[in-house]
C-alpha cells in the first residue's frame, strides 16, 4: 500500500502542471488556493457528482496544494475498493483559484462465473462458498484469495496436487464487467503408502499407527477410513502420537523430526523420528487451597494414586475433561456446585528419578449466583414456554450441570435447532459472586404435514395428517394470532385421516405439557373413529355391507418424577373403545353381529436422558415399561365361562337337529367387555463410538395375557411382527412391530401374536444436521420372534435380518426414509429365506 501512495505522491510532483500554460509552470509548495472547480474523468458506471460528493471537496473551499487534504481524498477513495488507479491533476490556476482533475480507473465487476473440471452439482457450492457472486469487484487480491481457497479446499480432501487457473474476460454486454473462468484440475488423490517410525522401542508401530486417527496407510479393502493425506490432520496426529506416549508413562517423549517423501505413483511415505525417554510414575499428589471438598473426596474423583504409571492425558481429563461437558472431573465438581470462578491448576513440583510429585492448586473463589437469565432468538415461541424449561433461575446457585441439562431440554422441545443452542455467560462478577446467562436459540418449523404411505392388509394405505407441535389453544378465537394458526404456547394439536379401500380412520388429539402452567404435568386427550370393511384377499374386493365400526377416546396424565432422578416420568391413561360389528364375519370372532367394549387403564414408567438432538441422539438412553389392564369382570359377574355352553341361553340346534353350544353367543358374552392385561417394555441405548458415529442398541418385549383361562386371550390388542411397522389400519388395539427384511405382519399368524421380543443394533452417521433438513445414514442387524402363547415362547429363536438405510427429517414433513433389509430366515410356511425387502418409512422413526 505504501508503494501506491509513494507513486501517487511522485506522480503529483511530476505531473501537477500537465495542462498548465507557459505562464503557469510553477506552483508554490504548500500554497493555499480556493478550489474553483473539480472535474472527474475515467468513470464508467458511477455518477461523477457522486464521486465529487464523496471526496468532500467543494467549490470555494480553501485547500493547500500539495497538502494533507489531497492525500486524505486519495486515501478515502482507495478505501472504497472500487478503483484500480486514482490520480489528481491541476488543470489551471487563475489567481488564487485552482482547478483540478480527478482521474480514476474503475475496478471491473463480476458478471458471470464458469467453473470447469468438477461435477455440475458441485459448482453451486463452489460459487457460494468462494463468494463468487455477481456484482463483486474483481481485484488481484480477490482472484488470489479465490485461488487459495480452492487449493486449500481440495488439499483437505486429499487432492494435494490440485491446480487452479483463473482467467477474466471482458463482458461486452455490460459496462465495465468481466466474466470469470475458474479451471480446476484436482489431479489424483495423494494417499499414504507407508508410515515409518524410527526410535520407538517401548511402543510398537501398530500402536502408534492406531493413535493416528486421521492419517492411515493405503491398503486394499480399507473403506472405513481413507488413506488420503491432509497436512492439518497430520499435525493433529503427531500430537496424538505424543499423547499415546503420555498415556503410557513416557512424559518426555517427543517427535524429533517428521518428513514426507513423494513417490512417482502419486503416493507418499511418512517418516517419523521419535525420542521416547524413560517411563515415569505418579508420586505424591497433594491438594492445596481446597476448603469445600476434602483431599480424600477429590482424590476419589482424580482416581490416580502414588505408584500408578504416569498418564498425562488421563490426568488432564480428571482435572478438566474438555471433551465432555458433563464429565466427572474436579473442575466440573466445583462448577456444578456454584464455584464458577474456581481455578484448578496442577503443578509438577518434583521429578526425582522416575517419580513425579504434583500439587493441585485450587483457588475456589466466591460462590456464584445467577443474577440475570435471558433467552434470545425466539420469535414464535412465547417466553413462558422457554422459561419453564430452564433449570437456571435468577438467585439460584450456579451449576454447569443445570446449564447442560437446560440445553438438552430446550433441544428436545422440537421448536429450536438443537445444534444452534448457544448459552453465553455474561456480566460475570467474581467479586460480587454474580453471573448472567443468555440462551441463544434458532427457531425451526415445528408443525408438520404427515403424508404417509405403505402396503398392509391387502392394499395401499394413505395417511394425511396435520400436526401443530407448538400450538396455542388460548388464542384459538383470536383472529390476529392465525399465522397461519395460533402458535407459541407449546401445546400439540393433531388431526389425522387414514384410509384405504377397506377402511377409514379419523382421529383428533390434544396435548398440554404443563397443565396449569406451574408444573410439568402433561395432560392429553384423543378421540377417534374408524370404519373398516371386510375384504376378500383373493379378489381384493371390499364388502361395504360388512363393517366394523370402532369409536374410542383416551384421557391421560403424565408427571415428571424427582426420584430416583428427574429423568423419570410416570404416566396414567384411561381409554375406552366401542367395537360394533355389522355382518362382519372373520376368523377373529365367531360372531359377526354384536359389540365389544374395551375399558382399560394404562400405567407406564419411562426414563429419557438422551442428548440434545431428539432426531439424532448421540448419547444417553430411553426406555419405557407399561402395564395396560382392564377390570377383572369375571371375578364379580358370576358367569361360569368354562360351562357356558351348557346354559340353554347359549345353545342352538344344528343341521342334524342336535342341541349344541352356540359359539357365536358364547363369544359375544366373552367379549362384551374385554378382559386382559398387557405388559410391554422397550429400550434404546445410544453410544457415541467415535466422532459422530453412534451405535443404537434396542430391546423390545410384549405380552398379552388373560386373568381367566376359561375366557381366554382376547382377539384384540395383539402383536403383528414384521415389515416397516406401518399398516396400522385398525384401531382394535393391534400393534405392528417393525422387523425389516420381512413383509409386513408376516411373522405373526393371521390372528396376531400374544408374545414377542425384538433385538436390534444400528450404526448411524449424520450427513447433515441443519435446521432445514437432518440426514443420516444407517446400517442395522436385528432379530425378533412372535408366538401365540407363552408356553411355546423362545426368545432366542429369532428371525434375523440386516441391511442399510437413510433417514431425512424435514420440519414440515417429519421423518422420511428408506431401508433395504435382507431377511436370513424363511417366513412361516415358506422354505426359502425372505431375502431382500424394501421399506419406505414415512412419518415414523425406528
């Protein structure tokens, strides 16, 4: 930049008299003049008067030529980054008046970009990330920055020999514009052929190579971690090698040199020289300055004692584990109990022979209390919905654990992008012992349109639903609140229509998570009606005169518990269904005209401590155990179900004119009021293996039983195993249990099963977790079994499957996905394995 100003200054000295007459060949140095006029030349796209106005010069103004004012004008114009050259000339002098010419050369603007050498679908990302937008001023620096960005981008992907050539071509269709052509030649990926260590005797080559998480040797069959070479990752791996030594007691280990040798076959070799040093052991570990906790208590958290092999990495993590915000370490112990301003400093005080003594010096500071707690970024969700979820309240003792828990619960509301919740500590005052915190949130769409499809029960099943997950029922009569519906109070309202050729189902549900607004007591209610027609599986025809009408309603209450911890929830529900059969003869019942009533109470205990994102949990677990039961009518109705056929009221005369039990009447009496109990358990555990690779482990079990063996197990409420878990085309209480790799409901009999279990393992990895769409891929293995009664139940005689799939969650449509599963076992009645099955997942999550 200084060269530019020096050039301008010299140019002023040499050419200031460019247009002067013979009588006006000199100007007194630093003489004051009155500006008589200024002319702008060289502009193409700018208004001349605009340029003059920006200089700040005006006719009649007193200026010194040459002087500081002229220099400031030039600096100001350079600062606009709009010109490639700026010159000021004197055109004439009349007495004490001076006339100037401002000559500028405009920078061209970018009108179009063409990128070659990469796939078309990647061009848009390049243009966006490199900021190659139309109207951008094209400077040498801009071109150089674009080139460096592309070189670094592809270097990070392993294209170490990438070449980028950028040319600009004048665009004659626009004023002072250029087209840019970006030619990219990525070349071949540079892969690591050999990693050679020198000087390592204590740790083997294999152990050190395993410590290098990002830089791997090339060999046939490696697919889980590519062997591309990325310099930044390699530097990280060098640190990991030293850490590996520290974990094994070699505190003084260091890398003396590392070199890279490029081979002719587009690979490279890495040579790493090491100095291992001697192995060390922990000596005395003393705590200094601690008054809140005893040495013994802090020692248990540290978990290291005199004589243990020195492990510097573990030692640092036990002091403060930066990889786990809720880790069990000494720093968190203090911060979870109000000591925000505490400082934990481990100091090596002695190293004698092979033993190292430490002092852990603690400055506890004052206890910190929350003074201000605020939330920002919520435009739709009302403040009270957020504040009732906060576990950090003004006047409350600071707790890092409560901050982490608040982030989790805000993320699981479903109204905000869980990856963007950002708590900011502010106004921290160590002397006063006060602190403020602001939870920054980014809202996302919480309402959904459910479009679900699948095959089941002999035909295509379609579902249309509207789900408003942040509804405001108190504003339902407020016309101004409809944007497009009243939102912001955290209630859930759902309307659903499900239909096929053989049935129609209508349902409505409402849920208030904070009944009364003071405590997390969840109230829910739902009503539904379904009309099901009998169909012929051979012809596929539906008989509209043979129908099964089901009307139901449910009311539920759920409360968050405080014991054993407040991740537990206890829920209660009272449900009633009325089943009305009209000329509906199937294998389920011996009667086709009649009715049944199902009055049941359900109690469930659940626990959910999964991590922030409910779409892609990376840690924690969720499980639920429930008991659904009806009143034991047979205990007090004085009906002898074992000998009911002996009662003349339940007898009929057959074709041979014999008196026989009327099974239709008997079953009508048995099922007038359904009597049963149903036990279910489901659990999922999420384990973060490495980076964002997550293992989901799942277990399910269900059992349907009867109080009275003479009444038997009811034909309702049964389990149907196999397929994608869709096909819930009846509301007779049946449950469709997914087991991929098999056709829907194919692993249970026609009447369903009374007992089942299922085990699954699923590896998940996210492609993107952005608010607009969360996408992750998965692989799975699972197995399950279903039986007609408990006597034949064998939990380990499983129908097994494995496969791959992908899930896409969009706020407006919910979860979408597809799975390709291979069933290793034959379905009942077949000989060959089930083989490959494709499952489309819409509006459902495994």
